[in-house]
């Protein structure tokens, strides 16, 4: 039996110490199987880690869901359905960009518009340790750390893009939300980041128009897309790697109780900030077909306790040419 509205409200009050921000947010948790899973999700959330849980270490257990015998995620869809899904996600994130752009990136009341002035520098400073963690994936494997061009996919307001700019000659921040990108450009101008550009995309295919990259990163982005869109974007990102280039991408690989089919998805209402997973078998097929090899795969807590999320570092084989022009 799924959790009740009252249980969700209690979780907000007892674990996060606040009231839920909207009825829509409450409804987004009503699919959760029971209170135990709900508790894991809240304790594993980024908000708990950054605010209530500061100084309290809550490690998600490993080895979860090993009793699961199958994953009901069907990636089949038509080109028209793929674009319809993309447009649907784009519309939701444009709304966030017009209302709560920074909060939509890091879900904490500190980064809501009414509190942002006092916390904006801390918001952007948080991108630096995140980028360092990304680069550690390559350092541990003794891979080259000199990059001419890099992409931050799902860059939002440029939190990671601007931090990445300190490590590369040129970085392109890519997103589906023009309001987020307008704020990213303002921040880049304010801090004098001259090696940064920001680009909007209106389809998955648009990712092919920016040339080849030595480094591509993406964090807490793909999980907010339906599985066929996650797969299509990931494939395009790996296609855009130059020979020898690396991609470090986070995405959930399993969500408890999730099932997906394009027809039912497109005919039903979804939470404004939906969460989805791409099964590992599909991820490995995409990596192989793109001429890449895994470098390091680490489980992370980026999707909360009800999901298994991985950060996946891959490298394009030297002899495998990018499918886009440099």
C-alpha cells in the first residue's frame, strides 16, 4: 500500500523541519511503497544533507534491491513521441526558470528567490567541490587532465559550468530552459568568465551542432527526464566526445516500483520535477555502441533513498571518431 498524504507531510516536518512547499510536491511522493522507503528518500535527499543533516552522516546502504527479478522500463517510442516528451520536460523547466531557478538546481530554502541575495555566492561556490569530485574520476585512472573544450549538460544557471571553466580552455553550458540560461550568462559576466558560452537546445538532435568535446559532465539532470529521453541524450553526449575524450554522467539506474511505457506516460499527468531511471543494461549498450569504454562506475546518493544512482565515467576509444564535427 502506498504512503498517505499525511505521512508525506509528516516526513517533511520531522525530517526536513519544514512544511511541504505545495500540494503538487506532496502528490509526487504518493507512489512510494511504504513509510520505510519514504524515510530513505528524505534522509538521502540533497536538502537533508545540506541543511538538516549538516554534521550528520547518513550513508545509503549498498546492495539494495538485489531481490528484484526484472525492470519494466520500455524505451521504445517514435521520433514524434520522443520530441513530445522532450517538449513536456522543457516546458516544466522553463516554469522553474521563471519562478525558482536556483532552488530548482539545489532544492534548499536558502536558494529560493526571497533568500537568494544572502546565499548566492555560497550557491555558486558549491560547484567547485562538485567539479573536483568529477575530475577525481579521471585522476584516479591517471587520464589526461588537459582539456580544450568541455560541455556541462543541463547547466541550469551555470553552477557547475563556471566552476569547470577554471579547468578548461573553453566550456559550453547547454540547457533546455532559456530563463535559466539568461541567469547563467549574467553570472558569467559578473565574475568575468570569458571562456564560457551558454546554448539552448530544443531537441535531442540539437546536441550534434556544438562540435566535439574533450570532456562532458552532467549531474542531477538526466534523472528528471523520461527513460527514452535519458537514453537518447546519453547517446548523443557520448557521440559528441572527441577521440580520447571523457564523459562523467550521473543518472539513476533503478527506482523502486518504477515502470515506464511511452503511451501511458504521454497520456498521464506527471510531477513537475519527475524522477526516472535508465537500466544499467541499456547504459552499457549505449557506451559500447558509442565506441567508449567504462573508466569508473560509482554508486552515489544523488537520487535519494528510493533509487539507485550511479556516476559513470567513460572514455572514447582513441581510434573511434566523434560523429559530430569539431
